[in-house]
C-alpha cells in the first residue's frame, strides 16, 4: 500500500466509477512493438491517430510513450485532425500498447471527489509476452506525474478483465481471474475480497469463458459490458457450428440468472459477433463488445462488415441515448488481438 495508510481504498471511501461517468481524460500507450502486429504494423499508428482525433473532440487524451516516439506520433495525430491542445504526451516508455491492462485503474472518493489510482501487478496475461517491466511501471509513473494517491495490490489484474456499473457490481470471467497463470495462490473468495477492497464493489458477477482467439484468457470487455446500472450488452454467435456459439450461449444463460441488488432481472441487449476472419491463418478475437464510452460519445470498433457494423452502431446508439456513435475501423488493429477498449483507460473527473 502506498504511503503509511494501511486502509483499503474502499474503507477510505473510494470506488471505481462506471465508464459512462464523467471523464477528465482517456489514457493510451503509443504503439511501437512490431511483434504485436506481425507483418501488419504499418497502419496501426495511423489508426491510433484517428482514435486520438475522435477522443480529442470530447476530452483530453494522455499518451504514454518513450520521448523518441513523441515527434512522429504528434505529427500523425495532428494530420488525423486531433485537437492538439487536448493531447499530451508523457515520457513514459512502454513495452506495448495495451493501456487498459497495464495502466492504472482509477477510483474516485464518493464524498470528496478525490481521484486516486489502484496499481495492480501486470504479467502480460500470464507471462505470455515478456518483457513487461516498463508496462508495470506505468501506474506509478502516472501517479507521480499527476500527484495522485496510489494504492498498490500484489494481485495480478488487467483492466480489460473487469467491468463495473459504478453502483456496487463488477463483472468478470472465471477463465481469466481464476486462471493458474495469474494468481494461483489466491482462492476465488480472496480474489473477490481484493476487488471489493480496492475497487469499492460489493458483488462480483462471474461468467464462464471468453471468445476464441483471445490471448488474454477471456477478458470481459470482449464478451459483456454494462451500459447502465441494470443493463448489460453482450455478444452472441448465431452460427451453431462456430466454436463461440456454446461459449456465448453459456454467458447469456448466466446473465439471465443474475439479479440486481433490488432483486430484478437485468435488461440484456445482444450484439452479433462479426463474421470470423483471420490474419496469417490465425483467427482474431474481433468483438463489438470492445467499444469505448467517453464524454458525449461511444467509439465502436468496426471490421469492414457493413451490414453488421451498421446494425451494431444502431443498437449501441439506443443503449447510449444522447451520445454520438463513432465507428472506428479496427480491421488492422485487431491483428494485435484487441481494439478500442483494450488500448485505452479512462480517468474519471
């Protein structure tokens, strides 16, 4: 625990706000690791620049990157039409670009409004892609730069493996959080207690497994997301021959069995899965659930499948009335096995 205070964030009055709560900024980590997009890296920085441009219309964008990357990244963002007055680069070198997972998970004090950060251990999804020492240094670097209180927890946890409704509920998957490559020394009950103590949640809702091709062992942000305190949006695969079909049917069954703290069923909205596609013979975990909610807008990953892309944008528009729906072509980005939510981490206001 940072500082001399041994009390947990929850005991001190902090909790993780829902993603639709007001934000100060979105954090990204600039892409530079070519091995994350083998043979397809060239378009990736341009995609990032378009994402920066879209977010900067609504709020600040704060970007982790080694100093040597700043000049070119700034040029690309400016060329993509970003509001550069709202874009800040920090000299925070990284191993890779997946800020949702290596960045801090921010919490907010329910009475004072103080923003603090929780700093969990990051091991590149079960030690799959070493080294990750620079990525692990991102939360303390951000804490120092912003002069925010930092609460450290030795449990391995990635931001993409959880989703919260801001009112006491947290959604996650057994495949990820109970995987032996994360916290083999912790029981399910101990993992739940860590989440309660550090993120201020009361109840953990567990689904089973994640989608095919997901190298994170079943991150929730590719499966099911809250879109309001008592509403869940989840992906389904109608093709019964697709290996995702039984996995996502099981998820849907569990969601239907969940109850809100008031004892009611959740409103459940379904999204189709994109038609399967592959790069270099490897199926990618493309999912429309990997959207990013920001102030006044929702950024939606699209995959050059016009009919499905349009259907999803329409459905999410109904889930988030009053927010602009912005489609972002993630066809090249997904070869890194993640899209909009995976690369970003919101900082609450």
